[in-house]
C-alpha cells in the first residue's frame, strides 16, 4: 500500500471523524482553476452572441470571470440555464475531473478501494442571489448519486465565498448515521423533480443533533464531503452568483455498490426507490 502523501495523518483522521475536510490551496490556481474561469467567461460571451446581446464586458480577469452574468439572468433567466449546461463541457473542467490527485486522495481516505468517477456526478453549480429553486436542502449525497455508499464529493469554489454568498453548511459527524430515509417528493415544492425533490425524513430533528459549520473558502481550496454527511446550500444574499465545482468519486469495491452494480440515480435515469425501497419514506406522506 502507498503511504498517505497528499493528506497528513491528522487530515485523514479529521475526515474519518467529521465526514468533511477543508484542504486549503489544493489546486494550482494558474494551471487548474484559471483556465476554467476563462472558459466560463468565454461561454457567457457565447450565450450573449447566440442571443444577439451586445457584449460590453471588460477583458477576462480571474476575479471577475462572471461579469455580466447576473445582469443577463435578471433580463432572461433561461440564459442562465444555457450557461449552466455549457460550462460543464469546458475541456479544462473535464481535465480537472480526472486529476490524478483526486484518485490519490480517494485511496488515502478509502483504504484498499478501487476508485471510480461517478458518471453524470460532476458539474459546476451556479447559486444565484436570492434564488430558492435550485438550493439544496439538507441531504446526504448517496440517494442522489448511488454508485457506492462510501463515495466522496470534491467540492471547490470558483469565487471567494463570503458569508453573504451563503457558504455550504455541514453537520460534522453526521456521516455516522448511515444512509437515512428520504421522501422522493416534496409537497412544499411540487415543481421540484428527481434528485431535487428528495427530502430527508425528520430533517429538522436530525440536523438539530449536530453542530454546524459553514467554512469560507476560495478558489484553489477543496472541500471533501463523505457521501453520507448531511449538508445544505446556504442562502446567497450577495450581489454575485456563488460558482462552485463538484466532482464525485465512488468505490467499485464497496459491498452495497457491488450488489446493485454501481447504478447511478436520477441523473442516470434510475428510480432510486427501485434500488433502495428500504430508504423510501413516502408512505408517511398523505
Ligand atoms: O454548493 C452547494 O450549494 C451544495 C453542494 C452540494 O450539495 C454538493 O456538492 O454535493
Ligand atoms: Fe450535495
């Protein structure tokens, strides 16, 4: 077995205890992050071009790569959806998905694992100011992703996340609860579908049992999240969208995944309930 190289023994231990770990300066800003920010700047321009909108933006700068985006969606929210779908196809983003260090970190945290990249489990979130529709309520990653129980989310911001931008919230230690029952529809939000409609059963009771952290991070930082750790989007009350990347890895050698054949969830066209009927709490709903 290889020795732990990218994470210290203390970091490995912290992750095991907390189910979440912040690694500052994990990525190389110039080589890894800047090309993605440049790609987003370009694709915002391409969406403007597609719709015949004048592009009055300043030349690209990493700090303001998303200039014009908030104004654009304020005029027409659908254009935000176009940008969202486009940016996950930026070559530099896909290159970072397969970064060897992701695999190395996975092996350091999941000894003797066979790491896999969760197909359809990567993307760039754009959490817009004062928007509720796509905000993630308290959840564990597993029901929305499946693949294997012991997966990891690699989460990394493309902007400096201030309190105003609504940092992601975590319940450290909650991964020890194991996979929790969920409702597959949300009566309060009937317009939500698929993974967006999943709601944790007894959400408030469960969350109240844990302390909460909401680390402030910036470009280059990495947050590693256990597939079973409770976490939720913050509320963006700022002036700018909170842009962040998600890469999800799983383990081909975990018993539950081996049993169901590393199936994906909603994004892979799979009805999660067919695979885990025991985790569906819908019978409680009227
Ligand atoms: O960035 C967010 O608001 C939520 C992130 C999340 O749930 C995830 O990366 O799995
Ligand atoms: Fe999540």
